[in-house]
C-alpha cells in the first residue's frame, strides 16, 4: 500500500481512522456512566489490537461526552497516550442563548475549544486540530495567528480542515507558515460525487454534481491527507441499514457480499478497499462501536480490489452506465 501523506508528519499512523462520534452514551443529556467509559476502553483496545492507532474526535460529539469518556480512559491508563494519535475538531456551536446553531472559527472560540478538548481528553497536546466546517465570517489571518500561538505553546502539533473545498483551503494556506495536513470530507461508495466530478468533466450530464471541481487534485498536489467520513455508508450495503433499500442498494449490497466472499474478507473491507484503491491515498474514518465490525474493517489490509471490481461497484451504486 502506498505511503499516506499524513505519514510524512505522523510516522506509523494507521491507514484507518477510528471516529469517536458514537462514544459517550449517545446524543442526549444523560450523564456518562461506568458502562460508557468501559465501552470507550473496549473500543480503544480493539482498535489498537487491529493496528488502528488514529482517533478522530470533535468537541461537539455526543455533546462533548465522547471526548470525556475517551479522556477518562487515558486518565486511568496513561501509557495509552503514547500508543495513539489524537485528532479533534472545532468550530461548530449549537443553538444557545446567544444565537442559533452556527459556525465559529474566531480566535476566541478556537482557543476555548482547544482548552476544553485538552482538559476533557486528559492530554497535554492534540496531534491534529481540524476546523470542522467553513465559517463564512472566518478571518484566515486570525486563524493562522491562533494556530501559530497554539503550536508554539505545544498544545496543537498540526492543523487541518474538514468539509472544505480547494478555494477555501488555498485562502487559508496562503497565510499559514506550514502546510495543512488533512481535509476530512464525506466520501464513500454511496456519496460518490467526488468521483463523478472527474468522470463527468465537460459532460452536460454532470451539471448538477454537488462537488467543487479540483478539490481532490488540490489535496493531492499539496500533500493534504484526504480522510473519508461516512465511509461505511451507514451500513446500507452491509446489512445494517434501518430503511427499506432501493433497487440500486439491493443490487450493490449483493455485489458487495459476493466480492467479500471472493476475496475472503468482510463486506466492510470491500467498501473501504473501494475508497483506498483510489490514487489519492484516502484514509477512511470508521465510526462503528461494534467491536466485531471494527475487526471486520481491519480486514481491508488483506484485500486490493481489481480495477474491474472497483468500476463494478461504482456503476452499481450509481445505478446507471457510465457516459
């Protein structure tokens, strides 16, 4: 497997990321309990046992409880911190007495979020801080200065973004002293507009594709690690969907199952392999709290799809022949 761009700054970082959004007992106001901390510990151990050492957080996940339970595990088992990399995100604010749900990449809010994440995670530093969503009011020079101060203080090692297109990244990169290292965006077999943007270039049938042209290429050119959130498609192709599947989903699910049998791996590994075969060296984020599914995802190390199977999955998920 090719070297990930992120491995240039974080040696030995895993090819999969464990997304911690499901930790903490759910999106509710319930207090965390011993079972929530136990679940976090089991997830961390299972991930590490399966060579997944990169953990993705956000200050808002389960209203902050995801970082809290993860931090409780690190507090109880301090030796774990040196075995893993921590990434967290900031910039989304929920509705409160000051305003509606909004994005905030001001210096004050970034500093507030970082301090809170450091406290909750029981760590002295964050390996990678991501700006969670583009803020229309963001001042790129203010962000750059804030990151410079956080890095100088040893609180944040590297900066990345999430859900940004190439022009937003370029505007930010022009005022930063060092490169952005990550862009985390929704990429999967189901959400494949990032592939369609390439396939339908100059084709009238692609006029409604909702993906900014050139974003993938910009990340490749500047060695920005592409991370794929939603990589398992919420289980719609692996038998974990909650809704009635469409004809295309049924067809694709059958194809995924057949390929899993042919390659002697899990269906989850097939979905992840589809992403990872792309030359952009995509790093999928998996968010399941099911320990067996974490192990199933790790089987991706044992498979490399053929070109024909990659296209078969893509066409099946699209539900129509390519132009």
